[in-house]
C-alpha cells in the first residue's frame, strides 16, 4: 500500500509541475506577436471520382483547383491521362516528359488550334483552353 501511495504522490506532483510549467510556457508564448495567417495560394476540391468498368485497375476523378495570383505547385507528374480546363485567368504549364496535346479555345463555333508539346516545352493556358 505504501508503494501505491508513493507512486500516486509522484504522479500528482508530476502532473502539478506539468500544469504549472505548461501554464508558464503558454503565458510566455502569448507574449510574442502571432504570425500572420495567410490563405493558401492553391486550393482544391474533389468534385467526383470512381473506378470505370471500361478501364479495370484505373481510377477516374474530377477536381477543381483554384490558383490565386502567384499560386503555383511544385513540378510533378501524372501517371495517366490528364484533362485541364482553364475557367478564368491564365495557367503556365510545362511538360516534364512525354507529349501533351493542347486544344485551344473555340472562337465563333470553330474549334481552336491543337498544339503538340514535348519535354521542356512551356505554354500559357488561357480561359477556355
């Protein structure tokens, strides 16, 4: 019984020290000016996804990504097909490897030109592309 009493006394003393010390640290941290909170420059939303029967083992997804001015993402790759549509503004796009086909926006009902891009090519996608 005495051992239990000593252990519980130690636990209570440790908890009390942690609470007092933690309160001190919290108080000290509050003295500093808080860092400014900034909104992310890139945000996304999954609009839908599924596993198509016609392509076993493959996934299909639809996502809306919003780039604020000066927003960017690190260089990356997509292992399969990717369809981009620029709703508004402009997006600079660089091909890392493989080939990419760009379909430019239609004008007056006539499909826009198609461009083939290869590794290292960069283009600006505009609204409608």
